[in-house]
C-alpha cells in the first residue's frame, strides 16, 4: 500500500486493490485515516488480479493504473504455475481491461531489477538498455510479459483496419511486426527457454519488444489521427480520474 499512500500525499484520489487479508485490511484502515486528513477519496477493493470482471470494474473512471500485483520468490519457485497465472495472466487481465475503457487509462508497470539476471561480475549501473536474462520463475514470468507485446501488435492491426487506417501506416507497422516476429522466432527456435546462447537471446528478445512497441505506436498514432474531430477552440482539460494502485 506504499504506492497508494504516496499518491494520497501527492493529492490524488485513489482506488486501491488488494487481497482480502487481515494485514491488507489493517493497512487499508490506516490509509483511510490518511485520506480523511488529506481530504482525498480512497476506495479500497478486495479481489483477485485474475478475475476479469473484478478488474474491469476496478479500472472504470481511473486516469491511471499502477500495477504492482505479483507473486515473489520463493513462492514462484514452489508454485510456478500459480506464479505464471498471476504474474503473467494477471497482467494480461489488467491490460485487457484498460483496452476496453472508453478512454484508456495510463498504465504504469514497474518491473524488477531481477529481470537482468546476475550482474555482480559486471560494472554498474544497470540501465533500461541492459539485456534481460531470466534465471528463475519470477524473472521468466517478467520476461514472458514481453511476448505479450507481439500479441498486442497483432490485435492492433485489426483495430486499425476497422477504422480505415491508411495503407502506408499499415505497411510501416507490418515492417515492425516482421522484425519483431523474426527476432522472437530466432530466440525461441535457437535458444529456447534454456538460453543456450544467453547474450544473443537477450539481445534478440529486447529487439523484438522494441519493434512490437514501435509498430503499436505507428498504428495508434494513425488511428488517433483518423478519428480526431476538428474543433474551433481547445476545450479546458477535464480533471483526471482517480489513480488505481493494484497490489
């Protein structure tokens, strides 16, 4: 609940999601006291990150979603299937719910330094450009989310064609898709999850993610331009909705 506390102190209304546990309710009670003192709204809801209906209703009217929910080691190694269902499946559930919103919320997804694997033998610092390297179920689950971006790009093609995006934009995005798919297929075919060539696998995966995201941007920008409605003057910006911290 630390993120929710920080948001309240920063002046935001918050909807916080948590598991229904004694500890969770205790922390929620303290947060409510802070919200009252701060004059902000706090809406705490209890449920499962894998519950599509629960998440779909939870994100409604939110301006941003901060997604922290995950199973951590050693539980990830003890229950790998559960870890994948929550760490990857739960994230997919959150993204799908945001996509269904009339005005999609901004998604903030903090990752973990553990996705870079053992780095003590290298000179610091680790940066966003450092290749990823999964060494356990937790980090493999984090990396698996990268594969999701390729599927997202494929889904975005269908939406772009439905609104009549120009063929030039489709062609440009297809180039990114071809590159992303090639990098991903090489990684899975030549290295598999065993990382027979770890350095090359990390580089290939990173490039695949970057190409998928670039393709999505091409299509979403083209869709925004296609559906934009000209106005005589800019209207005042609407106040942001509540932020949601998922934990």
